[in-house]
C-alpha cells in the first residue's frame, strides 16, 4: 500500500464515521463542513506522517477519531475558541 492510498482510505473512513456521529440533523451543510474538517486534518496532520508512521498510528477507527478530535481541539484553542470541534447537536 502506498502513502497516498492509505491517506485516501483514512479520509474516506473518517468522513463516513465523523458525519454519522456529528451530523444528527442530517443537513447537507453540516455534512460538507465536517467533510472539510476531515480533509484538512488528513492534509495538515496525517499527511505529515510517513507510511510506516501512518500504519503504526492509525491502527483503529477509535485511534483515528481520537487524533481527529485532538486536532480540532488544538485548532479551536489556537484560534481563541472561534473554531469549535464537532459536537453532537451543533
């Protein structure tokens, strides 16, 4: 497996999981927002890893989701709370 393919699979899986978890309203706008957050996470965070590091770090869906949520928290904190992490019902 190549790094590019791993990242594509990671992005696809995270989009599906995150949208199911945090788009309770089922709105298209919220889904698009969540998908963009996942794309940004994969590009800015996961994309910095080597293939070996990716395979060692993103071993389960829970691990991937945890890192995604940590990334969202870090963004929110660095922007003074203006960019909230995905929360149920928001």
